[in-house]
C-alpha cells in the first residue's frame, strides 16, 4: 500500500500545505515552527507507517499521527486566542482535523483486523 493512495494522507497533506502557506510571513518563528512541524508530522507518519512490514508497527505510526492531530488542535486553539489565526479559519482547520482523526481511527481498525 502506498500512502499517496490513501485519502487520509491526501487530506492531511492538503491541510499541512494550507497551514504552511497561512504562516509564510509570520515573524514569530517559534510558533510558526511548532504549528507547521506538527501539521507536517501527520501525513509524514502516515506515510512512514504504511510502509512498515508489521501491522503492529503500522498501528504505532498511525497512533503517532493521531497524537500530532491533538498537538495541532492545541496550536490552533492557542493561535486563535493570541490572534495569530482568524477564528473562522481555525474552526475550519479543526473540523478538517476531526475528519482526519476519524479516518485515522478507521485505518487503525483495518490494520488491527490483520494482526
């Protein structure tokens, strides 16, 4: 299985790209680095996980990716509160992350069925 064929990988890449573009000109490099790195971590761990041979390893990387979704929600929430992220954009991103989380849960279940 290739990550590029998974909708969850595609959606999470699209979200990471959107976040990178949104923060392209921000001067707070600490915040910018944190939010862009965790957004990038989601599709990266999906890709790394699906290439693993064992389903236990695949599951581990999906869990890491889910952890990154929680981290990203936290950064978005804080970004909204400190006026780095417009409320409606942040809420849209959180909605997209919710969808990604559900997709990751389903992918994890499909891997568990193969153990």
